[in-house]
């Protein structure tokens, strides 16, 4: 499976996935830490991919998504955005609604 197919598989197989530096429990950058905390606060499980441990995904995901930075959040297969957008949605109360709806749809 090539890297683009692996990216598609990660996105399609989970209702919510974050491509980040590190893991939600041990983030390796502040942006990833803030974004993972916002997702955790939604109270639903989410998938994650450590782009630091997978250099192919780290180099190809920005091309796949036409989004140059990490983290990247996908909900129901759609790119939501990075840290700034996720934090804005979180502050507005929209992120929790999106994550809950995605989890309910997947159940």
C-alpha cells in the first residue's frame, strides 16, 4: 500500500483522526498538545497518527490535504484544519458537537 492509500485508510477508517507530532499523551509540539487537549475535552475517543514516527506520512500528508502544517484534524473524512481552526471551533462549542455527531454516526 502506498503512502497516499495509507493516509486515505487512516482518514476513512475513523470518525475523528488527528495527524500530529507525538501522541495525545506525549505531544511533541505545542500546537499538537493544544489540539489534542481540545479533542480530549469533547469526551469521545479519537484516532491519532504520529507523523514524527512515519516520515512518509509527514512528507505526503501536506500534499494530500493541501494543508502545509501539523496537526491536521479530520472529522467524517473531511479536513477540519489545524490548531487555530480547531481551537476556534472548540471555543465556540462547535468542536464538541462535530466530534459527538461523528462518533454517533460511526456507532
